[in-house]
C-alpha cells in the first residue's frame, strides 16, 4: 500500500503571529529579528518584506539598507512557542503518526485514512485557519522528502499533491538547491558540471557523482529520483548531543585545540540538523593530563543547531578556563535543552 505523507509548514510563522496580535501589520514590510546595532539577523520576514528581497538569516542592518522603511520587531519566542504548541497538539490529535520537525513544521502519516490526501490536507488547512487564524502550506506525497518540497513549492497558503509514481517528474524542473542535503558548497560543485536542476542531478552518471561528491553524491542521486524510505517518527528521544576527542598525546597548542573544537562543533551541529533539533545550552568538557575533568556551559537566548554559533560559544568557554600552553588530554563539545529549531 502506498504511503500517504503530509507535510505542513506554518507560513512566515513568527510574522503571522505578530499579524494576528496586531492586524495593522498585515500587508506591510516587516521582519522579526535582532537589533541592527549589533550582529542581529532576520528570523522571519513578512511576504511584503520578501518581495523587497529580504530573507531569513540576513543581517538586520543589511535588510534595513535594502528597505529603509522596513519595520523591525524584536523576537518574542515564548509567544511563538505557545502558538506552535497549540497547532502541534491539534495535529497530534488529527493523525496516528505526527513528527514535529521544527517550531513551524510537521509531518503526518495518514496512510490508513481512506480519504484522498488532498481532501485531508485541505480540511486540516481550513481548520487551522479557523481555530488559530494562522496560514499554512501543505505538501502531500508518498514520502517525506517529496512532501516537504511540495509544501515549499506551494508557499504561501498552498496545497500541492504529488501522485505516487510522479515523484521524479515533479522534482525534475526544480532548482537543485531545494533538495535536502544540497548546501551552498555542494550547489557550487554541481554547477561546475552543469547541474542546475534536480533533474540534471538525477541524470548524472553514478561514477561522475562519486568522483565529485563521494558517497554523499550517490545518496543525493537517489533523493533526486524522489526516493525516501524514512518513516514518520512520533517523538525524538534525544535530550542532549555531544562529541569529544581524547588526544593521542596531550595537546597545549592553541591552533590544534581550536581546530578540534571546530570539528567537534560541526559534528554536533550536523547531528542536530539531521534530527531536526536545536539546543539552548552549550557546554564544553576538558580533562587535564592528571585526569581532572571539568565542564563549563552557557545558555543562549534562542536555541541553535548552527556549527558556527556552537563553535564560537565553545571557544569562549574554553578561553575562560584555559591558559596558553597548558596541555589538555580530552576535549568535548555538547548541547542540551533540545527542542525544535527556531526559524
């Protein structure tokens, strides 16, 4: 029996909540983000702001330079979390299996429901609008990968259905950057061999992909054909994620310690993103040559799963307890207080 997987995305979620509380913002160019005076970035942009070229993760100062009349609102994460909680609880009650992917995204497995996927999604979309006054976009497909991309294609307020057997045809004309696992570096590498669309990637010979991207290229080729066997998982059990390294010889060289911190931070960040999680508390672990072990930690204002943020905080914690030249036997990086990422 074909699976019936639905992906739901709360459109411009932070901005939609702000519009709900202040209807005067509707239709205006505004963002939720950090202060332009510091290193603040845009967390969410209204669709009117997006039409001016404003995007999430753009520095707030850059966004204001691009659109001088832009309204900037400070993030109210607790408020967004409460609205998310209500919608996600409704979704849990609406499907046998629901997997929350982030604060504003979820997968539903309704394979046993006799109704067509489009009918189910349309009913849920209308009910979320009625109950919570929040717009959503939906993708319906036979697997998670294609359902998520379908929801992206249909934004905002869209509903896209990809029939079983049509996955590759649906993906073929889309930009390769929409495929899960294709970041900026991979996109650049693929562009050098003429790959611009997902269809281009699917058509590349296996050996070309292996030579270009290694085993990762083979995985991408499978995804480009619309293949994804991952199940919808009801809950993530992980409460923390960490990585550590015991050095073959005690290390006191600052550059080597910082390189190790970077690799450990990247490993933790990669695992968090793969699990669809982020953490609010970053910690480091050190063991001196005499086997004395200590930990230090810092709590962030917002959860993160970004390598660079984890690394920067880990470096700051290290420098708070380590003096140059002192040797270290073991170094570790971890993140706790896990939950959905903030977008």
